[in-house]
C-alpha cells in the first residue's frame, strides 16, 4: 500500500498546497480520496493518469473536496476510449444527483459529451485511441454511502462513519481503508468525535484535518466542526494511531517557528510519529520505514 498526498491545503488559493486529495495504491487498484482544486494536477505529477484511477471516495461535498472530480471523470472517460471499466464513485448524498447534473443529458457537460460522441473530428480521435462504435457517454458506477456503510473488494475494504462538520447542510464522513498491507483513516473535515476515535483505533496512518492553531478560534460552530493541531493530537492518542499526518493546513502553520512549536505541543499529547503533510509526499503504512518511498 502506497499513500500519496496530492493536496494538503484548504479553500484558500495556494501555489504550495492544492485542495484536499489523497491517492492510495493497493495492488492493481488506484483509489482517490477527495479531489479538491489542483489535486488532479498533482496526480499527473506523480506519473498517474486519470485512466489509472479505479475508485474514488468523497467525504463530503464542500467544493474544496470535489471540484476536480469532473476533470477526473471526463478525462478518464475521454482517454479511456471505452476500453476500461467505468469509474466507481462513492460519497454521501447527493453525489448521484450531483454527478447527473454534471454529465447527464441535461447536465453542465451534456453538450460537450454530445459533441464528443457525435462530432466526426472527436470520433476520429476516439477511434485513433482504439475506441469502437458506438461511442457511449460516461456512466460511472455511483453509490451513495453513509455512516456504518462498508465497501469491500478482494483486496481492501472501506468503512464510513459520520463526523461533525457542516451538518445539517452536508453529510460529512470519515473513512477507514483496511488492506493486508496496513490501514489508513482519513478524517475528511471533522471536529472532535468519539465515532472518529473508534474508527481510527490502531490504524497505521491517520490523515487528520489540522486547519488552525488550537485556541485561536473564537466560534462555537468552528470548534465543533473543525480540528486544530491539539484536537488532531488528542484523536490520534485516543485511537492509538501509529502515525498522525496533519493536513488541510492553512498558511499560519508555515510561518518560521510556528510549525516546530505546534509539533512540540502535539508531541506532548500524542507519542506516535507526527508528520506535517506536504503535497506529493509519499508514505507507506509502516511509520518506521526509513524514508518511506522517497
């Protein structure tokens, strides 16, 4: 199992940190967890093509977590030329309706898809890529998931729990991936949560929202629905996670001395390995692996 941090940022535009996005390679499967702005560009920087991606999971439908989904979906369909299985998509409601409004006949990209399936020049490219007639529109396999749901294949399984964030407006999930090679938990955007602690029990890698310096926020809804550096450390400690990866990072953490101070404060709470995520960082499930894949 190889974990690649495609985007470790947040809604604030940044050239250093793209929007939230994570890629996990398990055997022949390439699984995407969220696909925020710029994360598809990072995907390409790893040498991975849209056509290599087999499954995509979404924790919630804030734009900074899925705005590159149409790019993944349409590029994969276009360059796959009808020769690869449809993308398998999982996420909370209303992911089905959202997908239809993107690529359905009346969707935002409906006219584009119609042109690419009927226009002679587009069909010429399609045939050159090995496509056979008739050219069909994209038809991803979309499944809506919620708390307690599990998706299982021969090589891995993903479990979902609901976590506090933007309810009641959005359903917000945390996801756990278990494989023979190890386990990863991705919090999505979440405040402190007993359900999250239970989901993350004993995991090898906990990718945790770390959006602010704890104590710097004076708003109840933000404290309930998001996590700062100390909240992330407490969750990792309560869960007994082997490694904590801080992500969804704002630029306040990147000031000289601030990151070092916050890591030291986290280490007083959590005794495992602490990593501040960076775009394109590659990790294995083993926190003791020297250099991981670097």
